[in-house]
């Protein structure tokens, strides 16, 4: 018997190039700007500032680097605490530990899946009552859905705690007309290969404070003092974005509105095709929120689906060479953070147990979407 040929892989979220990226990269080569600085870096920062409305932007080597620098700029150090959303990727929490501080995890609200403002207030009051010093709050705009920023900022302002928005997944998402990542003291973006636009690897730190962004650029280039020789009066980092990667980013910015529309269209296709199946539900945009729908996510409730679980769906897709992933495992359930304080309401644990990310790339074609939907429907039939 001749074995069946495996169908082409459908990825969860693969890079999607436009037509101008290579032209910018060629410019970097033609001008010999192959360095972690240069005119394309400057241009990419201006592109991001113009698109988001951020006052100032520093292009960096990763979103994790951007978050780490934000905590350095806020003076986070050993013995401090930083409150972080539990439902997120570990890169939201790791920089806290880099600084020797302790993450304090806060669970999610059920509608946005992001930081619950009421639990945030409870966490702050609890930690302050124990004599702890809280240096920052890190909400995350999960899967491109804006967090409840008005309430989060109001709670943080009561205690004069800076807010650093993790908008790694949310470029193009807005909250009452404001770009995600521009509402707190600082915000961060990621341009990893799976994000809505990519620079291969990369990130950015945004702020309306020119002084903070200037200091971020200084620290990101090894904190080299302005002297003819190499002189350093503080510890720096090798966190600046390369001019070549920034060229890719400049080309990607030209297609960003199209990429958002394509991701939202994929979400709508899934919603119309699957929402009627018992036990499947989709996140809705709360009033004032516009999601970039970076990843389409579904919840599968086995009590309503006839016992079908998200893991059964994932394995059925995997068998047919289709990439899908469970939602992020909450940080308070991660072994590495088991000893950290956590304020939970079980929302994120439910999301993790029932949630699945479906292929969402802007380069998906109709035939691929139809193939995915057909396989999922077959489990219910």
C-alpha cells in the first residue's frame, strides 16, 4: 500500500512578508548600515510613533528586552514586588526576576481574559499591608484584546504605582481610540516571528516621556557614556535593534492595516462556522475595545459539547498536520513561580483547561480555513 502523503502544514501564526521589506533590507546592505543602529532604526521608531500615537519609541532586540528595560528605568530591584497578570506568556514575568524582584500574580476577568481590576486592588492592599514595596503593575493585552485599562489605571493611580503595558500581542488594537501600549507610564511591543508584524526578532519600548525613552536607548547600547573612549558609569545591555531588522519592520508597517483586517476576517470566518456548535464560545469585544485578533481563540466546554475537549480538538488537528495550541498556562501554575504570591479567582485556570488557539496567520487562504473548520465540525457530527 502506498502511504498517504501528509498534507501541507498549517501553522498557528507564521511570518507574512509584503513587497517592500526586501527593498529596505537592500538599502541597509547598499549603505553598509549592518549594525544595531542606523537610519532604518530611526525610521522604524518614527513609523511606530506615528501609527500608535506614542510620544517616543525605542526599537529594541525583543519585547522581553523592552520590558526588562522598563523595569530597570522604574528602579525595580531586589526585595521589590511587581504585580503581573497571571494569564500570559512567561516573558511578561521573567524580567521581574531578572531584577531580583518578586512577581505577584493577579488573575483575569472573564470578559477580556486580562487582569481583573478588583483583584488588582486586593493584591495591592494585601502586599502594602505586609510592608511590601510595589514598583509596577504589568497588565497584558492578551491575544490582542485590550485590557480594562481605565479601571486598571485608576486602581494603580490610587497608590501611585506605574503601569507598564505588555502590548506584545496587541499592535493595532485600541481601547476607546487609544493604541494599546500608549496608556501607561510605558508600553512594550514584540515583533517576534509569530506576531502580527515581524522584524524576525525585535521589540519596542514606548512612552510619552522623552527622558525615559532616551534613557532606554542609552541603556540598550551598553550604557556607553558620551566620551571619545569607552567609558561606562552604569551597567548597560546589548538590546538595540539592528538596522537590517528595522528595515524589515519598516516594510511590515506598510502592510499592518491589511494584516489586522486579514486576522479579523479569519476570526469572523471561524466564528460564523463554529459558534453554533454546542460548547464552543468566542471572546467578544467589550464596549470601546478593538482587538487585532492576533490569534483566534475558542473555549470548548465539555459539559456542553457532549464531552469533546479542547485536547481532543488539538490532537485531531495535529494528526492532520495543523498547528494549534492550548491557551497560555497561567503563571501562578508554573513550577518556576510556584512560591510567588497569587491572587486568583480560577478564571485563568478555566481558560487554560478549555481554551485553544486556532491557526490565525494573515497568510491563511480560504481552502486552509475550510479544511480546519471541516475537521473540527467532524468531531461534533
